[in-house]
């Protein structure tokens, strides 16, 4: 009797083990696959050099004090025979600002906040305008440009009219302007002289920060103008 019970118990254990083995083979545990590759930064997160030089810089710009006369078929040369440009901050009236009207030796450095005054050598009935734009390397653009205060490079403009109401009109400036340091940054700018909406001459200029030029002598200013 004991022998029969032992045999039955052994048979039961064999059946139980077989059942467990079958369940394990059907329910194999799976593990989720993981991407071991490090996440790549997105365009916004990628490490890039976002540092740009401060100020309105210009590649290869070189001050000369000379106007670039634009050769238009219908341009009358007498529209602009020369110009004197002065300022009320930097330089003395007897030295740096004491220039004859010229096309090749014109003051071209100023400070932000400095009043810039124009004395053009032109006939009284010619009304000119000077557009002030951030410097463009492609100067040929001005040959056919349409000027607008909506231009993203626009910094200001100045209308030039013969000062008939002045006590000594022949010695008085025709127009003036200044660049506000709150709206404009130091750097290179183009003065574009226009007549009847067309550019007739350009002058490369440079504006410094407030009080940068005021402390300099006439000789130092002359050196800066021809760097």
C-alpha cells in the first residue's frame, strides 16, 4: 500500500513539473529595447557660436573722404559740384571743420548725437536730399535704388534747401540731422545724395559713440578719417 501511494505521488509530481515547463515556454518575458545612442541636439539646442561683433561693421570699408559720383546719363554735373560737412561736437571750426567745398576731401567721421550740417556747392534751385543708410558693400545698388524710410537699413535723411531766410544765407547750412544713440549703433553708414529721387553721389562715413571724438584733437581726427 505504501508502495502504491509513493508511486502515485511521484507520478503527480512529474505531471506538475511538465505543466509548469509548458507555461514558461508560452509566456517568455520580453524586455523593451532601449536606444543607447545619445540624443542629438536640435537645431536650436546645438552648440553654435552665436556671438556677433557688436556695432554696425562693414567688411573692407575704408574711409577716404571722397564722394563716389554716380554716372547717370541724365545727371547734370552742376547738381553737386562739391560739399562741406561739419559737426558741432568734434573738431574745431578753425581746423578739422574748416574745409573748402570738395568732392575728394569731405569730413566723414561723426559721433552719435552730433548735429551734422551740410553746405553743398550747388545752384539755389536744386533741392537735394541726403539719405543715411547702414553701409552696403554693393555700392552699385544705389545706381537704381528706390529710396524709402521703410528700408531696413534706413537710419535717417536730411533735406537740403537754400537757406533764404538766414541772415547770411551763403554762409548758412542747407540742412542738418543727427543720429540718436537710442535708435542707431556706432559703425559705418552711407550718405546718399539724391536729386529727383535718384542717387547722384555717395559718401562712406563712420559714426562713433557719444563723446568718443569730442576728446580728440584735430590731428587725431584727421588721422582717424584716413585710417
